[in-house]
């Protein structure tokens, strides 16, 4: 357990031993969560927006292909979706 001092602007410094242990880098976002009357600091993972968009598009393409293979969509729905994901 560590004792920290809250600065005038509400800031705290996470001790270097804990930053190293939990691989928290300078300027990395963290999540502050309240649980049962306690404050929990959780290291957050930041994903660049471009990479996130690529990942979502990949998932969506795969999901759409599954739908088409299962033939759940009506013919006009298939055409709309295929045209949307071609670009």
C-alpha cells in the first residue's frame, strides 16, 4: 500500500515502482474507477483511431460475409451491404 499526496490541482503521482510493475508509461491514459467506496486506477490501452477503424472494418467484412453465406439477407439487402463495403 502506498500513501500519496493530492496536489492543488487534484493530481497524484504514481510511484515509479508501481508504474514499472504495471507498465504505465508517461502520458499513458489510465482509468479511475470507483468500486465499493474505493478508487481503483487501471492502466488503459490507447488504440490509434486509424488502427481501430481498420479492425472494425475487418470484423464487419467478415461478419457480412458470414451473413451472405448463410443467406439470411434478402437480395436487395445483400447488394446494399456489398456496395457499402466495396469502397
